[in-house]
């Protein structure tokens, strides 16, 4: 009898220890940020991220975000957005698979509310200690009171890590956008050089070439073609108490079949903190 009771006690102890070993809830990461361009633009974001480790190599990620945007030029426009992303991430040797499902709702001051859903499976394969390839596909749908918009995209990218400080990323992306009778097909190629310097400075120099065709479901309608090239330089620096400051300078040149060339230049600073 004593032996039986000891065996039952040992089994119960093992059963109680399994959940703590298998299920591990990582503390929630909360971050807040704000961007302001006096007299023109203001944006505030609050986001949280939580990870649940179900078993070795298998975790469930959930991210929520609340944002508010205000444009003052040429007239005041306000937008509020709430989004949720949740799905598993699976690691199988050198391959990592993520299957997130996203949903959200936007409220515009000049139009009715709109809701959207999307699925974006992606696979990352490590080719070695310094090289990774990522394949990603996305299907999304946005609904409002007047129309339904569907978008599909596929991309492939390669990242090479030269050392602990320098890395190169390059890739291509194909998009198709359908809204009522309008159809947009675009393709782009991009590349970036990322650096982590002394003192925690992080720098990124990125470039992009894109080509877009705007048409409709009617074959007789005119198709407009746009080409663009962009270059941006961004940086991020850690401050005290978990605060970060970041900045970006960007320029974009667009050529169109129906309009004059357009040059757009922008820059901004952002202060944020991870709680």
C-alpha cells in the first residue's frame, strides 16, 4: 500500500510539473510612440505583444495596436485604428514558419468605418550562420460602406550578416490590388544596408525601385504606368530608462505616363519607450 501511494504521489508530481515545463507565458511588452510635424501631421501609437511558449520550437504570438492620426493640411482629418494579430510560430531545425492572422477596424472623420482581415504566412530558412531567405505571401480584404478591396502579394528576400555590426538585405515583391472595377499591379525591388555602431547607434540606408500599372476590368480603358525610385536614411539610438529616439530622411522621385515628374522629400523624429 505504501508503495502504491508513493507511486501515485510521484505521478501526480510529474503531472503538475508538465504544464510549467511546456507552457511558458512571456511578460507582455508594451510600447508607446508619437510623431509630430508641427502644423501638418500628428501620430500616436500604443501596442502590446505577448508570447506563449507551448512547447520547444512552438509558440503563439499575439499583438494588439491602437493608433490615432491627425492631418492638419489641407484640412483636418482624423483617423483611429485598432488591430489584432495572432498566430503560431514554429521552428523546425533551420526553418521557421509563422502563420499570423490579422484583423482590424479604422474610423475616419471624413468617411464611414472600414474593417479588414488578412493572412500572411511566411517561411524563413537559414542557409548557414550568415545567410537567411524569407518567403512571404499575404491575402487581405478591406470592407467599407461603399466597396470591397482585395489585395494579394508575394515576396522573397535574402539577408546576409557580414559580422555582428553589418548586414545586407535585398528582395523583390509583387502586388495585385482589386477594388470594384479598378485593378493595380505593381512590382518592386529593394535593398538595405544595416549597421549597429558603437554606443548602440543603429543606421539603415535603404533604396527601392518600383513599377505600377493602374487599369480597370474594361479592356478598352487606358492604363496608367508609374515608375518610382526612393532612397532613405534612418537611425535609432537608445536613451536612458528604456527610451529610444529615431529619425529618418527620405526622398522619392516618381515618373508617370499622364503626369509631370514628382519629387517628394520628407524627414521626421520619433521618441518612444518600451515598458
